[in-house]
C-alpha cells in the first residue's frame, strides 16, 4: 500500500499517516487540454465526465498541470462509490483554485459540490473579484465566508466535518479554522455526486482548479500544512 508519511516538526518521532488507499477521491486534473474526463487517482476510480459545450483547457497549475473551466464546462460524476456519507462521517475536502485575471466580474462560481445538490451537499464557491472571498456551505443551513486578498491568485482551500468534535470547519491557505456546530436542520449528504464547476458571470468566468481530494478523515492542521507545503502544494499520486 502506497502512503504519505506526514511528520509533525513539533513532535519528534510522531508520524501521521494518510494512505493513498484511504483517499475517497483524488483528481489531479493534469490531463491534456480538451480531454473529456477528470481521472480519479484513488482506488475508487471515480472518474468525472465533462459536461457542456466548452473545452476543459489545460493550464499551468499550482502542483503541476491543471484544468481551466469556463462558462459552459463542468466535470460531473454520479453514482460514485467509496465516498463518505451520513451525518456521522468525518471528511475533508481540499484543493487549489484561482480565477484568471479579469474573468470574474460578477457571480460566484461553484468550484466543487460534493454529495448531491442543495442543502444536502458540501460546496465551495470562489466569489468575484469585487467580493474576494471563499464561501463554504455544508449539508445543513449554514455557511462560512473567508476573505482573501485576491481571487486571481492560487489559494488552497480545505473544509469538512469532524465527527469527534461535532464541528463543521473551513480554512484557506492553512489559516485559522472557522467552525460551525451543526444544528437540527442538518441534512445527511448523499455521496453519489461530485461536480466541479458551475460557472457564470459576465464576462464568463475562467477558473483554474488543481489537485482536488476527498478523504474520509478530519485532517489536522499539521496534515493540511504538509499538503499546503508553504504554498507550493504536493502531488499525492
């Protein structure tokens, strides 16, 4: 079994292991331009298929190559397997995103939707160049906004649910976590669907996405910092 050994520099000899086999989904998004799918590098093989008239252009990514989605282009997978589901499952969703300069004047494109649609989903949206923020929504009536200096630069997002603490959480660029406590309106997410991209705005949005992963663990700040790698990212496959 291939794995990633994550060492906590503050604790000599302490080893944190995240095995590649434990990844529920890992989309490196380094396929050639025009390719009509996004291959899942995890053991679950949850490859996503392109939908829409526009091509999924290849571009220079944060980790290696990435995909650039435009107004009528998204990746979609349904009836997927091996993804965390239910209100008691810990999970972490992470990845990299940025807008092309001047391409997002209006709108708030959905970078990633996991677990269905509407209130039964985890969603991250990167807002336009005026709002300059990431908005994370969870499978109940609640959300977290995190401001950034610019949406036209690469940012590392991470969010999810920690069953041990009962908290939903989010962070950008391994900054301080912001948390919510799920209330009575929690809706159990369906693990059947993953969608990358649902873009709009005028002029049309061009959003780059790179190395998006889902794991059925609540990753620690140390693990997220290792993935962030000082802003350079890491190739997990």
